[in-house]
RNA sequence: UGGGGUAUCGCCAAGCGGUAAGGCAUUGGUUUUUGGUAUCAACAUUCGGGGGUUCGAAUCCCUCUACCCCAUCCA
């Protein structure tokens, strides 16, 4: 288990530590209504990864509660994806549909508790009754049906006695809840539609909000991890479990940000649009971010897992740069796959002074920085092909390849130089006549010629023609909206590329075509007669980049924000104004503090009571407005461990310089957590402030000696380190040293 | 507009009162028979803005701003 943990793993870790759960159980719960994409991979990696890290289990559950959209082919695709990524789910694949009976019983339970009712409003009426985000909704007149009537209706709904939409089962919660999701959520709807697994048994199907939490509960899930858009649903999740009074341990829901990648789309709807509109070949089109697509393109599971790990898990909506994914696959393949030579745009080279008919050159499959062995035989003869890009008659500055003036090495073979350029009638170079240096053979070079680069080549007779499918980003737009943003050049088919025999004859599936990129034997269309390779990703190319237009640097993002009025404050009522003025005049409290106290009755009365105990308005006001207010955000005043007296005491000790304000905060936190009186805590833990320089000085000297280097840096201008020294001293004294004195002494000593 | 979230480098992302981690990208140097890899170095005096508290604030408090989610009988 790595030391660095995302926030979810921290939550899990804490739950494990506190003994909340005997075992960690997570689940990956897709709806089988589409093909999984790399966003699912993030979720898979997370859920299965957490289970693995904590020695728990992870289930694979098909959330199949909507019979009209789901299909078994998606179930297979989902299983494949999990397997391919290298994970094993615990037990069999689960289906929410397996729990339909249980779920139905719970629904009846809710009715009996008068916490659910059958509503018979129309769809439009329901929407209307729900209200809006700013106005409360109102309850349906059907909400008062008797338990028996509800039970009977539900039974008949289940048996298919009604048409779709005629009735609906709703939870009875709160039609004026600020959380729209809690306005009597729908929990069962009529769907006279057969289910791909349950067949025609049911005419009603549970809704997500009812089914999901209970399915988690049935499976003994401890941590139900989902994406951010379900944050609002968490209240129902808890409501259902609480209301049914299910026994502990019970699952809790946690949310993280879903994955977005630039230049592509991740939503089911948009992906479907691409496939159905024939903008791509199918769900496994190598340009798609689907697992099937990535897989067909040649991505390895390891690279995707590494990618998922590199992007982290957090709650901020974000868009990951596609370059990060490309890095992951390059990084993985670099150490794994053999190098091979391929000429994408062949240019014939005749070696005029080559005497023999053919020779075989043995060449390593891996560069020396890849710790793998293996070699293949490279035929060489008078007639070879090089890439058109590797020859130039008018080379740009810094061009390392073959020119009429500049020799080049044929990788693993000889150095050649251009003797004659043959052009066709339109002036295009169609052939090069070259000379080679017989004594320049790779590994036994005695020619003494220095070349700037070594290029790939293939021998004319033995090389094999192949088709290359080269993919570019699917969209030309970083944040694509729709079809109009598609990159029409996202697929480029190169026919007539020439490739060395080894690539065809070996069993390897992935190769690096040297100086070109990583390629994958097209898993479906490849035949030995017609070899086809998918380009997985290109190599980094700092030469090609030079010609590219520099990415327009965005204008400085620090757009000036409207400067808000300093110390802006809430509108005060007349009564509050009086208090406000009084606080400022009588107690010498600053505007902001006064405003906070004046606008909050609880804080104000807290303040007044505390000041009665100890007449130190400013100190107390600060503590009340900062620390007390913080606690009261979480807990109400009646359920909290402290009283105004606590604060008064603390303020007194601070005023008397018995403790520092830092320690006061610390003590306050202890009181909040465990209760007790401040004085006892200070006494018990020996937190009294040390203000005696003679006591502090040796410690400072010690720390400076231990950190000579940093002291030096400080003296030569790195003033940031001041805080470091203060921190060290305070740490050494357990926070007890009087920081003011420490400040003075450290300044003096340094 | 009510509620729920989120803001730290071009892109991800650590950080939880004491020196602003790391990765990707970018820019230079070294090595290199891949313009690849590896390696070294540079890249946030500042954490959305403004205030307050503190010896000290990305971290605590107040306030403003921007963006995302919620009014499917989808999940």
C-alpha cells in the first residue's frame, strides 16, 4: 500500500481503523446499457483497487433496473472490460434484478410504515407538483391513501393490471425539501416491458434511488463509491436505509469526480451518436475512448491502470490532457516491445557500388537501454527503400538526415551518401542513387565517418507491403460539443508501407516501428496476406514539433476580479445596528468582528455571557467569531462540549500570557473533542507557556547547529526559512515556547 | 434564484497553522546508431478576489466571485 492516498482511501482507512466494518467491500455497479469507456476504467481501478489495498472484496453488479434500455451484450462487454484490466470480482456477477423480490418486500414495508404511497397523478402533474428549486412543491392528493389501499394498488401494479404511467410508488418524505431529490422521490414505476433477465415476471421496476442503496446493503457493501452527480441522491440513499431501520453495518455513499479527457467525449449519449451516425466504425473503433476501442488500438491494460493512478482521485471537476494518456502507453511499451523497421512512404535507393547480391545482418530487437534480449536477421542488398522524409534536397536548418551533401547511416547497416537524385517529369524525387562505405558496417565501422543520424530502411525484395491505420484525435476541439467538432482527418490509411519480414513472421503483436511510433497488429482485419497495423501512439518528436505553430499562449488568466469593498458586511437590521455600534464603541472591537457577532444571535449571546465572566471583549470576540463559530457550523450549541465560560477561561489565560493563542486553540479543540475544563487540560498536559529566554535560547542554538545549511541560506537571503526555524523551535518545546520571544531570539541568533 | 459541491502552475494533483510535494506538458544541457529512452537542470515569493484572527495562514473566521450538479416515471 502506497503512502500517498486519495481522499477515498483515507476515508476507508479510517473506517477500518475505527472498526466500523469487519471487511471492506466495494462494488462496481454499471448499468448494462452501453459500452464501458476509460471513465469506467477509472471507477474499476478505484473500486477494485481499494478492495485490493485493504484486503477486501469488490463485486461486479449490473444495475439493471430499467428494462427498456438494457441488454445482455453490454453485460458481456462490462465483464470483459473488468477482466481485461486484470481484476476479479468477488463471487458471481450480481444483478440488481436478482434482488427484485427483496426490494419489493421492502417497498411494502415502507407502505406499512406510511412512508410510501401510490400516486396516481400524471407525469406532467407530478412534475408540476414538485415545485422548482426556489419554490416548494405540494403533496399529491393521493398521498393519504390507506395502507391497505396502497398495498393493494402496488400488488396490482406489479401484476400488470395497469398501463405504464397510470400509477407510481413514491416515498413520503418532504415536498418542500430544498433538495429536489427528496420531494417524495419515485421508487417504483410501471413498465410493461420484459426484462432481459427477469423476463415478464414484473410489470413494475424499482428506481435507482430505491434499488441502489438496498442492493449495496444486501451485498454487504461498506463503501459505495459513485460520481459527483449523485451527491444530491445521498440523502435518499441514507433515508431509505435509515427509515427501514436496517441493521448495521450499513453502506455509506462517497462521491468522486468522473474522468474527462480533452479532444474526446465520454458521455454515453455522444458515444452512441458517433456509432449510430457511422462517424466511427463501431464501438471498438480505435479512435474511441471505449475500453474496446483502446484495446483494439493497442493500448495495454497496464498503461490504462497506470494512467488512472497518475491522474489521482479528487472531487474537483477536471479535464485531463490526452497527453497524459499517451505518456502512459509510451512509457509502458518502451520497455516491452521489439523495435522493427518500417518505411511508411518508400523512396527507392539504389546502392551503385554494392557488389554482392544480398547479405544478412543480425540486428538487436531492443536498444541497449531496454533490458531485453533478442535479435532478428535483416536482409540487405543493392536495392533498398528509405522514408521520403529522410531525404531532402533543400534541407531546413538542423536537418540530420540524408541530403546530397550529408551522408547518413542505414540503421544496423552501412553509411551511404547520395550520388544522384532521379526525378520524374514533375520534379519529384523518385529514386536516389547512392554509394555505400563497405567498411562502415554497424559494429565494425572503420570508416571514421561521422553521421548525424541513423535512419530506418527496408530491403526491396524481402520487405512486405502493409497497411497502416494512423489515428489522430477524434475531435479538433479541446472541449468538443458535438459532431461539428469532429476532426475529419482522425483516420488516415496508409497503403503501401514497407515493413521488414520479422514483424510479419513473429508472434509479437505490438512493435515499435523505429522513429515512427508504436503499432499493433490489427486484431480483426489483419491477415498474413494483407498485414494491417494500427498506430497506437507516435514517438515523442521534438524535431517535428519545431515546425509546428507554437501553441497560442493564453492571455494571462489573472483577469482582474471586481475588487470587493473592504470588510464587506451583511445588511444589518436596526436592532443589529445598535449592537454593532455598541460593540465597536464600548468594546473596541473591529468592524468585521462586530458585524459577525451582531448578525448572529447565538454567537452574540455567547459572547455576552463570556464577557461577563472575564472582561476581555476583544480576545473573546476573536475566539467566538473564529473558533466557536467554526464548531457551531457542525454542531448546535446544545450538543457541544463547551460553554461561554470555557472561552472566558481561555481568554483569561491568554491575556495573562499563561498560554499562547496557539495553545488556546489547541486546548479549545481538546475541549471540543473530549470535554473538560481548560485549566485542567493546561495543567495536565503542562501546556503553560515558556517565556523565559534562558530556557528557550539553548533550544534555538541547538536547532541552528542542527540546520547549519538552512541557517546559511537564511543569512544569504532566503527569508522564507524564518518560519521553518520558528516551527522547529515550537515543535521542540511542544508548542509551549512563547512565539513572540522565540521570534525575537531567532532573529537575534540568526 | 433554493439546496448540494468545487477552486493550489498550461493540464492533473499533494498539502489540514510553521521551507508550496509529485506526474504530464514545456524549455535548455548531457548520453545515444531511434530528433526515442535515460539523465541533469529550469518552470507557483504564492494557493479564485478582498478582509479578519495569529509571532506566523493555501490551511481557521467573514465576505465576494466563478464553475459544476439537482425540478427524467434515466442511472
